[in-house]
C-alpha cells in the first residue's frame, strides 16, 4: 500500500510506520466505538498515513467535519476531535461540546492535537468551561509526512507567510522538532549547512534540542550525511516561473493536493465497445500521483516536451508485450503470459491516463497565451528590459487576466531587476489597484514586506552577477536528454538547486561573493557522532543529503534534485523535505490579503 | 552427607593438596550430584553472615564448577554481587542486618530507597554503579534526592549549594534541575531556585517554575529562547493578566519575538489591542493597513470613508505617498459610485475603477466613464481596450469605427481585428486589417482567415517565419498559394 516509500535510498516507510503505530496506540486508549470529528485541513495529510480501514479496525465508526453548532447524531461511546492547535477551532469545539451535553451525557470526549498540544488552546477551552469534559487530551506528532520515496512535507500552508511577514516562527519550531524525530529514526545528521535567517534559526533550535537530550545518545548509524537548510527567500525567483516538467505543469494547471489531482472528466470517459458515450461523467476524475505508478515515476520529472516521445515509446513496449501472446505456444508459456497480464493491464490503463493528461496539458502549452507568458518570463530571467514597464503585462492587466498571473509576472520582473525603478513600480501598483480594486493595497504591501516586489534602492542590480556566476540561464537546454538541471524550466536553472549543486561540489567557498548578495547568513555546523557510528563508506557509495526548503518547494525543483541524484558522477543522492509543496499560484495566494467581504 | 557438604570438604582437602579431594569429588560425580552440590554451596553462601564462611562456600562452588561443562554461572555471579552489597549494608555504620531472603523479597529498589531515606547517598550511588542499574532508576534518582536534600541545608549559602549541586549532578541524564529548583523554591529559597534553573537545559521546563516564582520577565526570555511559540504565548497571556497594560506593552517591546506573536494573537482575537500596539511603536504603515482592513468590515459608507481618511493620514505619517494617494483615490471613487447609485441606481458601489468604467459604458453613461478616465488619469491603453471591448460587445459598430478614427490607437489595430472576430463579425474586422502595422499585418490577415492577403503581406516582408505561419494554415485545396509561398520562401532563403 505504501511500498513506494521504501524503494528509495532512505526507507521513508519507517517514518510512516512509526506514525501509524502512534495513531493506533492513541485510538486504543479510547476504548469502545468512536466517531472522529476532523479539522478539515488535516484529512488530506492524514490520508497519507492511514486509510479509513485502519481507523475502522480500531472501532472508528463515523467521521464528521468540524463545524460550529451541534454534532451530528452518532451512536458511539467516544467522540474524538482531531484538530490543529488553533484558537478559532477551540471555540467551535466548545460549541459542539456544549450543545452535545444536554442530549447525551454518556459520551466521552477526547482531543488529539496535531502536531502538538498547546497550552494556549487548553487555556481557551478552560475559559470556555469545557476543558473538564475531555477524558484525554493528547498530541499526535505529525510534522514530516512522507509524500514519496524521496519526499517529505509538513503541508504547513502558512509557513512562508508566518515567517517572512509576521515574524511568527511556529512553523520553524515544528520543523526543528520534525528534524529531531527524523534523527531519532535515521540517526544524527553529522553535517548541517544552511542559508538564510530561518535556516539559522532552525539549526540553532536543533542544536539546542540536542543539548537538552544530552546523556541519551543516539545509537543509530546515520543514514543522512548532510542536511541543507534553505530559506525560500534566498530564491524568490524560482517559484514565480512557470514549471515546465510534466508533474510541475500538472500542478500549475490543475493543482496537486496531498498527492492527488482532480482532472476534467471528459477525456477520461470509458469508451466501451458498441456503446455510444451517452452520458459523460460530470464528476472530476481523481488520480493519485506517486512513484508507485511505474510510468509516472518515469515521466514525471521530464520536460513536458519530452513526455510525448516517452509515452509513445511506452505504448510500443506495451503493445509488443500484448503481442507476445501469439508466440506463446506451450501451456507453460501461456501460463507465464497470463501471470503477467494484471501487471500489463495496469500499465496499459496508466498509459491511457497519462496520454489523456498530456493531451489536456498540450492544449494549454501550445496556446498563444501560454507561449507569450513564457516568452516574457524568459526575457526577465535573462535580464531583457527588466527596467521598463512591460507591454505584455500592461495588456494582461487591460484584459483583466487573473490577478495572480499579473502578480507573478510583476514580482518576477522586480526580482530579476533587484527592485523596480520607482516610476515603474508605482505604475504597476496603480494599474493593479485601479483594475482589480483598491483592497489589494494590502496584498501589495505584503509582497513588499516579503521582498517580492520592491522599489530599487541605491544599490545596483546584482541579479546579472548572480545569474552569471551560478549559470542560472543555459542557452541550449536539452529538453529531451538533459545534461543540466536547467531543463526543468527550459533554460532557467533554479537558483536554489544550483546552490545545492555547488555545495556538493566544489563547495560554497567558491561562491562566497554570490552568497553574500543573497539574503541571510550562510553557515556550517557539525554534530558529534558517538564513537563507532562513523560510517565506513564503500567505494563508489553515494552520499545522502537531506535538502529542507523552509517556506515551500516546487515540483520542478524536486525534479531538478532527482536529476542530480541520478547523474552518474554526482556522487550524491538527495532526499527532499519542505514546509509545503507549492507552485507560484498557491504560494502568492498564501501571501495575499483578502479583507472580509466588501460592503454590498 | 549432602553433596554440597561433600564438595566443601573436597575443596578443603584440595587446598591442603591432599589426594582425598579427588576421592570426594569422584564420590559426588558418581552419584551425578556435582551440579546440585555447586548449587547448594552457592545458596548456603547467600544465607551466611560471616564473610569468611561466605568466601569458603563460594570458593568450593567455584572449584566444583570447574568439573562441569554446561553449568550456567549466572546465579554464582549474582550471589557474589549481592553478598557484596549485603555485607556493605550490614556494616555497623549502616546497620541494616538484612538476610538474603529479606533482600530478595524487598528488592533492590527498596533497599536503595531506604539508603536514600537515611541519607547514605554515596553508598547508594556506589551500589547503583556496582550493580550497573540504568541511570534513570539508579544514580540519577539518588542524585535527585541528594540535591533536593542539599537545597534544604539552611546553613549553606545559595552560591555554595548551587555550585555543589552542579558539580555532582553535572549533566547526568534524567536529573531535572527544574525539579531541584522547585524544591528549593518550596523551601522559600527563591534566589537559589533561580540559580539552579540556570543549569536546566530544557527551557520548556524552566518557564512554569519561573512564572510560579513571579519572575515573569525571565520566564519570557527563557520561553523565547526555547523557540517553542506555544510556550511564549503561555507566558504572554500570563503577563497580560498580571501586569498593567503599560508595563505589559513595555515588556513586549523588549522581546520582539513575543511582540510579533502577540500581534498575531491580536489579529485573530483582539483587533482593538492591535491598534494600540502599533500606536505604541509609532508604526504608521501598519496602522494605516489596520484602518484599511477595518474599513472593509464597515457596512456604512460614512464610517468607511472616515476610516479610510484616518488611513490616509497614517500613510502620510509613514511617508508612503503612493499609498496615501491611492487611498484618496479610493475614497473619491466610493463617493462617485454612491452619487451615481443614488442618481441612476447603477449599483456600482464596491466595484474597482476598471469595473466601474466598464459598467458605465455598458449602461451607456459615456460621459461619466470619460470623467473617471480623466479624473483618475487612467492610461490611454487600458481605456482604449475597455472601450473597444465594450463597443464590440454592444455591437455598436459605427461607434467603434468612429472611435478608431478619433486618434491614433495606442493599442494598435490588431486589437480591433481580434475583438471584432471574437464577436464573429468578419465584416467589421476586415475594416481594420489595412490599418495594422506591417509587423502585425500577417497576423491580422490570418485572424480574418484571409490567406491570400496574409501570403501577400508575408511575401512582401520576405519573412520566412511568417510565410511558414501562413503555410501551416493552408489546406490541400490551396495548391497555388502553397506553391507561391514555397517559391518565395526559397528565394528569401537564398538571399
């Protein structure tokens, strides 16, 4: 069921199993039949840890979504609230409990805080006068959730906003805790590198927490050699660019949520023989996307322009495999063929699905609008005319294209020019306010605070230097058979991944100058290993680095890291962790401010 | 004679170098009782008080063991160890004359407890170390008791006690300095408790006690140090209840992390306090944003406008000219919208400027739209787009033509072609094709599906890529055109 988590260099299934065990233990603590009331945000991430069947085995009979008012009726012994520690949720729980007590008095209430209990919330429940109604108040430490064999995410949506706009470091505390849990399972990570304020803060907390556990030494042979902590604001450019890998485009266009994508159903209509497709399905087609699907694992990280070829190659292989049946003469051969059938059929349906998805995406990527948008992005990234008002952006505003699209482009121009000229800056802002409404003045102010959109100050534009030193733009990116990470954006090599690449070889000392231009400190820390745990590396054995993106990471960046892992001479394998999987749209959205509904 | 007694005898003879030793041994072995004999000796040793007798019994057992091949030494070893412990506590100084049976009955844990209770700390620690008891149940536990007792010694100074405790306890796992400090606090030695808390590595543990001791400032900085934001919140909400508002704000001011967390809390829970916080810091930019946000919660226009006016003032104080001006514009727009809503029932309130102009044009209120365009200094380009689309939508083609001729279009004429085509009016679209700049002319011809025209334009411009674009739109029936384009392409390539 989650076997794909254990295929990678690091068996992430251990983490999942540990999480499942803890969940079972908690459920068993509440004896008897149960109903779970869910904080809706948690259902997605939880689905990756435990399906309904596991809950059912532990007498969970009903599930509700947490909402104010009275709880729906359920003939169960226990009501368990699974919630994030947020004050507004506490008020809803209190309401639930109040309206409940009068009808049934024999039900037991429990709370499970995810990922950590909070005194503040308990205090709130106390003020509301319901704290005493709870038999169990517990925490379920779920910081890092395995999304794939090489990918962990906290799915902490507001992390970037909290860290960079509100100076609230709660997410970083959870990050540090999550890394401690990871080290408890996979051994102490001997080397820590980092770049950025948040990275520094996380590393400090980790070292501190380690001191707090002084005396109890971790006796597990380290699986990770290095941890690299990267602040998202070190590389604001990458998420703004349109991702051009297959998985990246699926996310850009349809949005991948907790490993699932919802697609327009028309292309997936089952065409049965002799039956006209009378009723097209109207419900979105929901597909799970991860490396458990062989074909998807093969094509997800390819540049989209290389996906078509890969699909048709696969199609040939599959039909050749089906043709084999004609060669099967003896009973033994037929038996062998039949035994392979289920696998072949799965492969065929997977091929059909991805062909449909690729068609859907192709309709968009071949459109003029997509092309124009990409052209402007690439001009900005190569430093063409970044200091004047861009006509394409102007036109898009005039056409009232979605605001987020405009913001992505304007921010990109600002980042690639190290700030916009005051006149240009004010012009864009005015255009946005007049067209989309003055309420967006708050969003613009947020973007400024985050450094995404800013006026040019005295200092000169250092982006060209950064671009040249780190080779962020590669003129002849090979999309079909890539030899450099720049293929993920058809020319642009993500800054964050370049930093990772340089760290592995030849080391950050070679780029001191550029590091100084990027925000926040860079640092290196070592954690002492107990004697006897120093790894004796086999010849040719790769080193393993955990790269942690604080504030979000895109699928294209993940693809670039996977590409580096697969490069024969890189000598490094990467495991990726983040506070949230993002794309430009979800990321910008998380920083936007929407004042409450306007007066009618 | 019991086999054990015989074995003891055998060993005695052996020490005397007498051959009888062999004789006795043989006798035991013949009855296959050697194992039993060893066991008896070990057991007997356990019950003996006199250490010399214990020794000779154990030596006999050890001697007998040599002739056995598969004898487990476990009970022998544990008896030796336990006897050593028992002998130590039977010493007159301790005076616990326990029998081995009693000892087994009461367990080692209890024995250590008794020693601790009677304050034989060094002995208890030695025993724990000797018997290799895990730290948590052993040494650490004894140290904890010792330290709790130490802090109660009234004749010693805070300094010397804390130093002594630190020296002994060091950073042994499982000894919690905060527990020791709590004990000190219980005995009324607050200063000592604070000193001891300094050694506590886990800030989370320090905070509750510090709060209890009313060292709230210190508690706050420890909470901040820990990075645990929930802990910071806890201290902050405690402080809020304990202190008067002025002191509370001052305290927060010195702790930026706590201050921003409190702001977060206020954003969700106490909007009014948020304002006071910004006021205290003279943070006019945030204050302005606060008023802007507040204005959107207001239903009545007057209150909205007055909040926005306050925002303008704050933006000015923050020297954010742009935002001040933009907010003034917003107010101007709101007033304008209400006026029109009152006069014409236009339902404009709350729309953006662009949407307002769009609505006005749709309602045929040209003049008012023009007025906004001028008053708000809307760029020509955007206004032309707006008017073009609006006229096409209403299919006012004559008006559109007039508009196109009113002056040179800032958005070019390809836009006119495309917008007309979007309304499926090829006839009108064609009118603008000739006005399109040469660079876009091929595109314009193609937009109205005029392949001939597109080909002419492309050939005239000798642009290979444009010819290619036209070719890609040709179908088989356009044989002649294709040939012509290919020829032109070839000749263009030659040059």
